[in-house]
């Protein structure tokens, strides 16, 4: 039996979107012999989130000291069992598209040398319409170091979206989970993964990325220059250091 764990960090303002995330997860159909589990971790301790978490044996809810989504997701790893094969990210305000988990499972089980996958994203606008990114790479293998190279050349914007990441549990654990940053923690993990393992990009959309006023990336402090430069420096240094050390995911060529 294979198992993929979907990890969701959530705080009070994004909690009202959890039912949509939950529905998108319920709609997933996995290959024969596979099952999913949903681990929801609140960033902080409040009474706002728990009432919106579904009662289901496949769902685990936890709380912890507030430290941002990266800290919440990394704390959630404490509830990911050793029998879990894959970990998939799903932000509380986003939704999986039909077949997203199945595509992740099929690629990573058929290509053991790959360490992770990402997918095309559709922005979900407040009026219900969707908009795609016009510079998606072609579907297929993402070579080691390719994300860092693109990110450096395009004002710290990767060609694949870290909010769609699905990664082998052991590899995620070896890299220490998400970066200890107030933001860009998912980009930090993506670049670190790409420094040590090849990945895969799904050309079919795997995520509806909700655009709404309360999301963290819409806040002014997210774009504040001094902190942004500091975050990018840490992300870049980590990826470069991993590349220089020449450690790579077992099976990578």
C-alpha cells in the first residue's frame, strides 16, 4: 500500500477556505493500492481553525507556536509516518485539480531517479475566472540546477511553482523541511530540492491558486525590499552550497 500525505498550513484568516481545499482532496482518485492522508497544521493556537477541519479518520489536525507557514509545515512532519512515500503541499486557500495526486504518484513511482514534481498553476481570481502563466516550461524532467539558474535570471521567480510540490518523504526529511524564513520558505525548499535531485513538471494544471486580499503574498511586507533581499540571499546561498557539495538524491545520475 502506498501513501501520500497532503500537508496544509493554515491560520485564522485562511481557515474559511479549508472546506474548498477539503473538497478538492475528496475528489482525488489515486492509483490502485494508494491512499491519501491530510495533515492540517495551524500556525499558532486559536479557536478559528479547528471547527473548519473535517472529522475524518484520514485527517489529522495540530497546533503550534506561530512562526509562519514553513514552520507550521515542518512541525506537521512530526505526524508523517515512516510508512509514507510522498508528501504533497496544499495551501489552505488553494485547491487541487482533478487527477493532481494521481499524476504525482504515477510519475514518482515510474521514475525512481526523480525526487519531486511540480505542476502548472491556474490563478483563481475573485470573480471565479482563471488565468494561467504564459511561460510554463514543457512537461518533463527538470534538470538539477535548472530552477536556480532560471530564478537568478528572472528576478527571483522560478519557472515552476513551489505551491504544487510533491516530494519523496525521505528526501524532504533529509533537507530539514521548509526553509526557516517568514516567507519564500517554499521557494527555498524547491531550490534546495533541485540542487540535489531532478524533478518533473506536469504540463496539466495541478492547482487552483486563489487570489484574495487576505493572502500573505498580497501584504506590503512581503515585497519590502530589505527583507526580500535577505530572504533571496538565504535561499540562493543554500542552493549553491548544496550544489557545491555534490550530494545528490540516490538514483540521480
